[in-house]
């Protein structure tokens, strides 16, 4: 976390160097601030550019930097807080003097720290612990041997690639996280008698992180000639090349970590068009992509299913004997915690194999799974920690942060990216990409390094959630505690948080309680947050408490997500990047919030009783008198704001906009000004009359709720050249949707229509939707059928029908059958028919298809099995919000 600590402090100092800052005296501090920033940046560059296997020395340096920077940031932030909150000029002057004195001390400390770090000499051979960490293959081989339980499909896939009739030299990469069985699979293939008989020469080379060309050459020469004579690298290279020339060979390159290593190795492998093959294993997807051949994509080694995990476990612990019936249920529950990682399954089997296989013994283990899997994590440490030790510095804090989320949690990618940016983990790149785009690239790098797993996907194919394997999460927690950057607590939140505050060497800067903690201890959490004066990230959205009196005092906040029930001022929170404020209780009172001087703001979601103030009022009261623009604002959610046009006009760089509104036509006229807008969610509870040309030209995702657009206007949306996703929730009106051959949604991939009075859907042909991949129809009870030509769309992969008429169900099934008769078995059709309420008994809490979308009603009447449930006005509003997607889960 040394790198991240440097980023955070540099950000704080850069804010003070801005021309319009008024916190500290510019003439007194500028030279010192610039000098300090320069030295801090030099330390960061040093960490960025240090490539060493001497992990021990590097960790000592990082600890030294971390301690100095943490203390410096604490002292600066305390002084700055006093300046910001000073209510008298004499107090402010005193705080400014204190800041200046701290600045001089820190400047001197960092100067000498830089000199100290720059003269450190690394051990070129690495420490003993580093050597152990970089050579996990011995443990991995001894653990796995040649058991491929659950890998039969993988084995056959690799076998097919090796034996294909293609003459040219083919490289077949296998990639996946550490411990997933890449080496085991390769060893099984390498040792297969049929495979060995097909090749004249065989060689196995283990690379690991530190590529040693001489060692590689010695292994190849030894394998193909049996010779172990001392000679130069050039001589070894010549012998290896000549030994393979004209021969059909199979080379296994195990655990390769860099493209540079491959580029150096490939020169000794001749391509004689004789069906020679190279099998390669790596944890890094970019290397697998780099070495693979166009017709033979990399093979991604997947996790084991629960059944395969259980078979592997029982084979390891009971050999050929079956598991005693009394142990099966407990055993499967224990094995399920391995989450399909073969290494974890084998270590668990090894640990349980050391105790008597009795019901009581295994029951004790089941009752203490956290402790037990802590031991499992330690046993796997040497293999898994290698992936962390050789992460680039800029990715380390990002990876450790993922470990702070709850076990088995699907982590919202959008939220994770906002948090990374607020923590200053994400650095701007020279390409001038938005920080959000850079953060997505960081996340993809972690995925490509097999450290983070892809979760759910959005309608446009982008990642919606991600997750992390529990063993890697344990690694994150262990490393983060060592670096004093993250404290993940279980159990009593009161005891845990105070323990954290007393034991930590720095003041708490980030506070994100889990949902369960927030529900059980709301008042205690409120009390704790009140004491954390230097917080930079606060996410207490799950806590049912009013934080409106606490937030204005937390002047260093960059990210805040909380519930409030009264007005609050954000004037002193000039560093805010993300604001998410939701009401604690429904109220008729409304209060404006001025955000127009927050130059850093990137994401705003302010719900009732608050609304964003009119920028014109802020401009009129501005001393400078200039126009106020939020140029960094990229995501904006507006809930019944009276100043939508004015706000949009002053937010020119929006990428995503969600509006819940009852205003008149002028609200929508301003949308065309948002040239960069890519995502628009629009909900209006009163039907509006507006045309399709109000939407910005670069729009990629459009979601409409209750707009009641005529189908003729919907056809105009085809003029949006980049539209990929179109969703409508009771959004369209009219019984007939007809598309002639001129109406072409050229890039539309996802079409979802929920509710409405549509009866006939006529298309000119499949060319109306040439790129459509997903069609989702919900509650279209009057629709007669899906046009047959929809099934002829070449890209169509999925049709989902939910509570529509029987004609729609029949036509969807017919489309699938026709496609299967043509050999297309990839089209999936999922149908949930409309229930027959006269026969079925539906419980009161059922999510029945009979429930219609809600609009303006004081009381909502829901018919369920002959009964009527009246829903209160408060519940009606909550239901509306849920249906619109403006509640906790905003995706549709």
C-alpha cells in the first residue's frame, strides 16, 4: 500500500497547488509543496520501475515509505481540517501556521527518505523467502501428481489440439489462476503414451517468474540429447535448435510470466511443418493471447464442479473406498467451500486425512470453517502469493481492496471503480482516458492475471459484477493487514471497530460496514462515524440512520453514500467525487444542495428530500461572477429536480444520466446538448409528447419508463447510430408496431419490452435488427406472436418470454425448433407462461405476473386469488421506485 499512500498524499498536495485554492498562503507554501510533490513522485517512480526478485528488501522499503507517508498525510489533514472549520480569523491563522510548520518537517523527512531509498542495493539472487515464493512448482507437482479428476473434458480438448492435422508448429496455451490445475493437466497430457508415441522429441521446461535463459536451455538440451556438458549459452542454443530440427517435437513450457521470455525462447524451436507442438501454461491471459495461433485460441482452465470436487476429495482421502454415508453431507459442505479450486480440494483432503474420519471430528471442522480454511490458505500461500508479489505496483492496492468485500459477494463493478478512484488508486494515463476507463482497464488486468473473476454481465456485454475466490480473499486480507492498509473484521462490530482504531498505526480513512453490521448496530455505527474526523471514504448506505449532521464535518470526504432526513450543507466538502444520498423517511419537505463549486465531482445521486440547486443562483452569488460548469461530472441521477435543464446545461461531459421527472417538454430539449452521453434512463409518470430526435447522437443505452411513446417515434430511435441497448417499461403505446425495410437498428444488441398494449408486431425482415443478440418480452398479454423473421437474425442468442400470451410462447418455441432444424442449437429460449389464477393458489408475497406496472395512485390494488391487497401510499412510492430501477438496484 506504499504506492497507494503516495498517490493519496500527492493528490492532497496537488489540490493545494491549484490556482483557485484559498486554504493556504500560496506565496509561502508553493515552492515547498512543489518540492515535496517532486520527491514523492520520485519515490512512486522508484516503486513503479523496480523489478527485483528480492521481495524481502522491497517489502522493507515499502514499509519505510508507507510509515512516513501515512504519518505525513495524517498531520496535513488534521491541519487542513482546522483551517476549513475555523470560525474565527485568529483560529484560521493559527491553523495555517501549524500547516506550514508541518509542511517544512515533512518536506525534510521525504527528502532524506528519497536519498535513503535510492541507494538501496537489492540482492540480485533474491532472499531465501523470495526464492521459495518464485519456485512453487515443486509443491504444486507433489500436490497434484497426475490426477485429473474433473479435468477429462480439458484433457480431451488439449489432446485434440495436439493431434490436429495442421502441419505448422502450433502453440497451445493453458491459462488460469494459481492452483487451478494447469500444470497437472499439462503433465497428464505430456505423459500420455499415445501422445508420446506421436513425437520424436519431448522436453519439459519450468520457467516461473524469473526467466533464466541458461537454465531453460540446459533443460531443453538435457531432455533432447541427454547431455549435461558445460558450454556457453550460444552453444546450448545451437545444440537445442539442431536437436529439434527436422524432428517432430512436443515441448511443455510451464508457468511462463512474460512475453519477453517467450520471445527469447521461440528462436530455438524450428517450424518444419511436421506437426510439432508447444504446450504452454500461464496465469496471465495476455501471454496466452500473445503466444496462441489464430485457429487455436487459448484454453481457459475452469473451476471444478461440486461433483468433480467431491470425487477428487474422496479419491484423495479414501483412495478407492467409498466415503462412509454418515460423512457425505458434512464432507460435501466442507468441499463446497473450496469453490472448485483443485489445489484447495487437495489441501483440504490432506488436512482431513490426518484425523480419524468420524462424524464428530468432521462436525467439529464444519463448525469452525473460518479457522480451518485459514489453515488451508496458509498451506496454499506459496503458490498463490506469487501472483501478488509480482503484481505491478499500481494494481496492488486495487487487488487488496477487493478482498475487503464480504465473502462470496458479487461486487458491483461500478461501485468498485468509484471507490478505487476516490482512494486515489487510479492514475491518469497519457492517452487522456477518463479515470473510469483506466479503472476498468485495471480490473481487466486483474482478471487477465487470474486474480479476480468475472461475475454477471450487463445487457451490452460489459461487466456488471466481479468476485474473488475465497483463498485469494484470504491472501488479500493477510497482505493488507501486514501493510496496515485494510482491516476486515468479523463478529461484533462495536468491539471490532474500536480494536481497529486503537491498534492501527494511522487514523481510519475508509469506513464501509457490511450490510448485516449496518442493520444490527445502526446507532453504534453512527457514533463511531462521528469520531472518525479524517474519513475520505464513507459508505453507510446500509445503515438506517440520519447522517445529515455528521457529513458536513467530514471535510476530507471524497466518497459519501449515506441516508439523510433533513437539509445539509456540503460547502466545505470540496474534494467530493461521489455523492450518494438517499432519504431515510418519506417527506414532503424539499431542500436544495449546492454542488456547483465541487470541481472534482464525478458521480451524483441525490434523492429526496434533497435536490440539486439551480446553478444560476450559485453564479449570481459567486464573487468571481463566472459561469459554473461541472466538467468532471460523468454520472448524474436526478429525482424530481425542478432545475433539470439548467443542471444538464452546466454538466456538458455527462456519460450517464438518469432522470425521474414530471416536468414539461423543455426538460427533454436540453438532452441534445449532451454530445458525449452514452447511457440514458428516463422515467416520467405522466405520458409526454416528444420526438425521437431529442436524444443525443452517441447514445448507446436507452431505458424508458412510463413515457408512452408512439411506435412511430420508437422507429425514429433507429436513427441513433450507436444504440446497442433499448429497454422499455410500460414505455410505448399503440397496438401495432410496424417496421418497414427503411427502419434499421444497425447496432442494437438487446431489446427489452415490458408491459403495454401491443397486439401486432410486424417487421420487414431480419434486416430490421441485423445485430440483435437478446430479445426479452415481459407482460405483453395482448401480443399475438413474435415475427417469424426474428428467428432468422444471425446474431440472435437468447429469447426470454415472461407472462405473455400463449401466441407469443408458441411462436418463440417455433422459432427455436426451426433454428434447430437448420443446425442452430445455440439459440436459447426461456419461457415463463402466464399463470392460471383460477386454478393456482398464489401466496400473498408472490411475485405474480398479474402485477402491473404502477403509476400515479394513492392506493394500489393487487388482485391475488380473489382477494384485493391495498398498498399504502408510502409502499406505492417504494414500489414505483423499485419498478423504475432508481432504488438500491438500478439495473434493469
